[in-house]
């Protein structure tokens, strides 16, 4: 089933570029990704800026060079693919609900992207205004340089907002899936997680995309150490760290709780079936078929009943032993990497400033 009802405006621009250069990453770079590079080159003179500022600016620029491709990838590949993959562990009776959720969140992502961006407008433009004296000390003095640097800030906040929007949508998507869709966990699924690795993969891929925001941390700390209103910068850093953590931990916990409830119901059903079969076998062993309950079990052969009991016990053990937290070694590795990246930049900044 196709789960891609609409496209974000960034995705449409990238798809237009694909008509000329083919690969979406190249199309994203040629259509939008060049803007932060050019605005940085116009605004900053390496002979006037400090080394620390230059390094921080380059890293912040790298953060948003790939952002148009990240946005396109989430909109056109990651989000639709999640719904396509999750269909395999969704009860067939809830496929219509799944399609409704896919359409709803596809439209929310494409139509209400500006809501998340507004948060960054306030934070980033405030930093730009109060940081003017610091930027001037780094050689950003004439009107052209200041206009170019304002252009960089506007571009940066736009794509920081779009990445944040994707992180928020990811949380809402998995929460709604866990609450509104009946899971059909397969204890014999090849992933060893009952099929829930789909949820973990979706969450961690968005977490990795979100964690690229850590590339802006060195510049953020440089600015914070040279302006009066440091709290504005630290508020942005705190929001970023919250998004990275929330984007993975909450959705996977939510799905795990729902899967645990499903497993308990399945285990109870198997226990009841095993007891029913064992009671029937006991009556057959005693040779009194007249006392057999009317339980819709037509089998009266004790050997076949023993085989059925063993099969029911194996199914019970399969459900009992399956790991339902949607984490595998590969997913954990990517999660640790995405979390270590911002931590590493924070420690690096504390080290070079002598605070550590």
C-alpha cells in the first residue's frame, strides 16, 4: 500500500532538482544546500575572524548543508516506509486505521511545518540581534556581510525547525500507532524482536538526523560566552538535547508497553488452551468420554492430543521468550553514536574554553 499522501515544499523543490541531476542528495545540494555555504563565505573573512569562531561557523554550516536532503528523505522515504513496514505487524482488521494515521501525519508534516519553525525563529533571531557586537568583533561589519549572515541565520533556523518538526511528528506517529492500532506480534520474526525492530529503526534514523544539530553546539557556546543573554542560547541547546532524547526513548517505551500487554493476553489465551487440552487428555486417559466438555475440540485421540499440547506449549514458550523492546545490537550502536555526538561536542567546547 502507498503511504505518501502529500509532499512538503522542500521535497517538491528537491524532486524538481532530481529532473536535472538525478540523485536526491545532489539535487538537494544544488537547489538549496549551497545557500549556507555562500552566505558564510560572503559574511566572514577568515583573516579577521578567530580560529574558534571559524571552526564553529564551518560546523554549523555543515549541519544545514545536508538538511534539505534530510527533510526530503524523511518526507519521501522514512515516514512512508515506516507505515509500509509496520503493516506487517498490524492486525489485518486495523489496516484501514493505519492508512488513516499515515494520511493524517503526512499532512501534518507537510502542512504545519511552520509551527516547529516558529520556536527557532524566536530563539535564533534573538541570538542574532543580541550578538551583534560579538559578530562585529569577528569582522562582520559592513551591510553586505551583516545581510549575508542574517541570511545564514534565517536558513539555519528554517531547517533546524524542519528537523525538529520531523522529530515531533515521529513521536506522535509512534504514540498514535501504539494507542490506536492492534499489534500482531510474530514471536518467530527474523529480527528476534517480534517484528518491532521496524519501530526502533524508524525512531533511531530520525534521532540520528536530529543529532546532527550537535554540529552547531561549538558556535552556540562561542556566542553564549560572548553575549549578555546567555540563557537564550542555552535554551536552544536544552531544546535540542530534549528532542534527541525524547525522539527515541518515548516512542520505543510506548510501543514496548503495548506489546507487553498484547503478550500477556496471548500468554493467558495459550495457558487456557493448554489447560483445556490437558483436562481433555485426562478424561480420555480415564476412558470416560461421556464427561468430555463441549469445547469444540473434536479430537478424541490421546496421542494426537499430546502432540497438540506440545505444540501449544511451544507457542507459549515462543511468546514468553520473545524480546519486545524494539532494540537490536545494530540499533543500540546507532543510538549510542547519535547521543555521543552532542556530548562529545559539549565536552570539546568545555575543554577548549578551560571549563573542564
